[in-house]
C-alpha cells in the first residue's frame, strides 16, 4: 500500500504542469481590475495611456526581473496600508538563485490579489467579483509590462508617494548585498562615499544606476551568467518612481552574483527612511558602484 501511494505521489509530481504566460497574464488582469476599482472608489484619475507610453519595453527580460516588479508592488501595497492606517506587512522575498522559476511570478500574483482583498475588506470597500479571462499568445514581456502598469497605477493610488527616501532604502538593500559579495571574495574594501552632487535630480541618479547595471553585466558575462540589456529603460526625465524601478532591476541582477559565489542569504526588506534627497540617493548609488568596481572576477568565491 505504501508503495502504491509513493508511486502515485511521484506520478503527480512528474505530471505537474508549468504555468503559462497566458495564465499569469490573466491573474495580472485581475489585479488591474482591482486597482481600477480602487482608483474609481477614491476618485483618482487614471493615466492609462500615459503609463503605457512611459513604461512599455520590449527587451528580452528574465523571470527574475518580472518577479522583482511583483516585489515592488508588494512594497507599494505597504505604502497604501500605511496611508490608510493599517499595519505594515513584510514583503515576501526569496533566496538568491541563478535562474528563477517563472512559476514563482504566478505565486506573487496570488499574494497581491490576497492583499488587495484584505485591504478592501478592512476599509469596507465593496467590489464586484471580477471573472478570470482566457488569453492566448501572451509572452513573458507582456506579463512584465502589465505588472509595470499595475505598479505605476499604485503610484496614482498612493498619490505619487514613491519619494527619494524609498529609493534610498532600496539602495541600502543593494549596499548590503554588494558588501556581502565583496566579503565573500575576501576583497579589502576601503571605499568611502563621494561628496553629494548638489542639485542632483532623479534623472541623474537613474543614469548612475545604469552605470551600476553595466558593471553587473560585465561581472555576469565573465562568470557565464545570462545578462539583460536594460538600455531601453532609459527614456529621459526619469522620476523617483523610475529610479525605484531601475533599482529593483539592479537588485534582481545582483541576486545572480550572490548565487554564483555561494551566498544564500535573503536580502532583508528596506528600513524606513525620511527626508532623503536625490543628492543623498545619488551619493549612495555612486558608493555602491565603487564597491562593485572592486570586483574584477567572481571566480575567487567558488
């Protein structure tokens, strides 16, 4: 009898079906319906076409990049909860891996839907039951763009509250990750922050973030890790929200470096900061880049 049960369990495991981009996209559309309902409930205008124009990309991204946008959304749900006097929650994070299973993105959509449901119940907001639609021909980049649209819609819902302070917090997460890699490789780190760039604006910080991504890409190429071309993300006149997103992309890419050198520590959630300026964020980004530039090769950690 035990043998039969074991065989059945193994059969079920072997027959497990991967979740398709069509199915994930359908879940993102449910999230979109919920966001649209909340925007309407609070009387907030939704710049649908404007968001698409500013954020749509066609680059060949990885599942880790899409997953990181779901993390960004979970952070913005926290911002929403705080705005309406609900306790904060810890965003779900995961152990660094070289190649993230795309099914994990589907898991995140379920968490987002659950959190939105909880928010509306707590605030007494009635909403219709949105039916899951069937989609065909959707690709991973369609899922990414749809999730980005959700994230930027949250900015509207949160009244543009993604400030430099939030970006600073995410850059501190990167600081910790990069420091752990440098230590793992036994590299002596005597770097110190440069002077703050007086009058810096978010677009300046964004440009420095692109320099960080270029350095990460060089390390990935040297280690044989699949890399991503983020050049399309540069659209000009970036806001703090765009800097926040490109910071999430750096975090996603740095996870591959951590996994490669054998670091399995999960990046902690961001601490809360207030009153940070673009100049202070830029100073931290530049410091992160200087620390990364200490690394000539990842192979010393293997």
